[in-house]
C-alpha cells in the first residue's frame, strides 16, 4: 500500500504540550501573555471541588491563591487552551470515591465551561493512577489519563497512561539540579515523541522549586521549543493530539486502485470513540514523479492541492467521515 498516515498531524516530527495543575488565576498575569507571545496553547487541570475558590487543600504550597472560575476557564478555551479534570478533592482516590472524583467532578467542570472534558489528570502523584481509577476513567469515556512520569509519549504506544515531565526549577533533594530549557527535546526529535510539560503557576520566583518554574524560566522553555522545533514541532493542546492519535490507531483503509492512472482509497474508522471531536488525519503517499508537477488530490471528488514533501511523495490532511473517498492522480500539468 502506497499510502501511510503520519505519526503526527501535518507530518510534524514531534509534539509539545504544556499543562498547569490547579488552574490558578495568576496564570493570567504570569503565564498566558508568554503563551500568546509564542503562539503555544496551554492546558489547565481543574480541582472541581474548589472551582473559583481560594485554594485550601492540606499543606499545599499554593494555598491562598484563587482557582479560576467557569467564566475565566471559558476565556482560556476561547484562545485555544484546554481543560482537564484534576479530581474533586485532590486527595488519594479510594474505590468508594470514584464517582465523586471522576464522574461528578467532570460534570461540574463541563457545566462550568460549557464544553467536554476528555482528560483525567492524577492529583498528587501516581498513586492516583491506580488500576481501579484508570478502569473507571475508561468506563466513563475519558480519552486519556495524565500522570507524573518523566518520559516521552510515543506514537506507537496506546497512550491512555500519558506521561508528563515536571517543568521545575530543581529536583527534590538529594538529586539537586538546575533548570534545563532543553529537557527531552533532542529525545523527542529522535523518537518522534510527544513532550508534555507540567507545572503549576510560574511567578517571579517559583512558589515551590520542586514543583514549578519561574516566569522567566517558562519564557526560556517556550522560546527554546520554538527555536529548536521550528517547522518540525506541533504545539497543541492534549485533546488535539489524542484525537489525532486515536484516529490513526482506528483508521481502516481500503485500496480501490494503485496504478499509473490513479491511486484511490476508501477511508473510515473501526471502533473509534464517539468522544473524538476532530477526525483529521495527515497522509503521505508515494506517487509517480509526474504527479508532483501538479500535486492534486480529490476528497469525495472535491479537488485539493497536496504538498510535495520529498521526491515522489505528496502530503495532505483530510477530514475523515465514514467511507471517505481519497484519490490521487495526474493533474492538468502532469
């Protein structure tokens, strides 16, 4: 078969996302302007039981700071950000707490933002990624669960347990360190990986040096991602990445013809969740040399212009419905 779905949308080599646990209102002053400057969307993980309230959770370093309310979260969505469920209570989730922490918390957030919530984000640490929690998250239709694991997410993996790397000033003792704006980037480039950074609320100085970075360090990180990533990095919210990943995993391709006159396929999905809102996939296809002179393709007989990415190779991004017809052939000047 001459056609292949790319690992990531638009044929990008690697992916970058960044999340902010708790969804604190100070992001509006210290983080969001930096995101807007560099064109990188962010993602906030919301504690539903304290939505819009002054934080008061155990011994949290962020107590006294205010969580965003529904209106403020909607304003973030309007500029391209995403929102996840960070539980109801931010406590260790026992089996008798699952409904409150996963279902009710999500319902409250969805009502507040008038939008779907697709991710559960473990509060505290990976004890809240236990099997009974992940099983219930699957049952409730979540598309992914975000952990605290310093590792890449790779396109060949299932990606329900999603790794996030701490974007912090320094490691916990005795593993002392310094801030590294280059962290995991070369690794992601080499392995076509997806980096998700996580922090809380960068201020002039980190509130907690082991859990956060400063405002200037955040700027360094985003600047480095853009500078090194260039045209090869896809900066996206986790929802868009997981939509793409699931579409690729559930793609069904039927070859209609692969000859000198046309290369034609019928595309659809098998077993794809109804929760997947965006069903775009990017394809690369090997074609005769002459077709690259006028790189055209047809989606359900509607002509579109393809991109020539290498000799004999075209690329296109297609919105797929059930039994979408995709055809390549010689253009007028071929």
